C-alpha cells in the first residue's frame, strides 16, 4: 500500500492502480481467512515467526478472552487497512481523471 502512495506521488498512476488492486486482493484474502476461518492454521508459542496476536492461548477463560480481544483488534486493523487501500486506489484513478474506471 505504501508503494501505491509513492507511485501516485511520482505520477506513475497506472502502476499505482495495479499495486492498489493487488493490495486489496491480498487484504480481502486475509480478512476472509480471519473472519470465516477458511484456513485452520494452528500457531503455538514455540513458533518463532508467529505474530503475537496469532498465538492461541487456551489455558484459562481470562486468557481465552484476551486472545479473542487480540483477534478482534487484528480484524479491525485489516478492515482499516483495506479502507486505506481503496482510498489509494481512488486517488490514483482521480489523478488519471477517472477515465479508467
């Protein structure tokens, strides 16, 4: 997404549009996986590459509540990022005069 904004500033609007669309596709896949459980990937505490919010903790109800909260925050971040990606796409189209919609 940052690349989209940079390309737009450089006047490379067609490339920016391509990258914005790619960002939206990637984000939509992440959101679908997160919201609808399209992939069941278990992450353990021993997985060094796992993000903190993806670590599943099933020790007690309080830990489960914290895990649910972290997952909901991650979902919100994905939706906000998706909105920004659409904004960047719109800005790129606007610079082209909206002729390629």
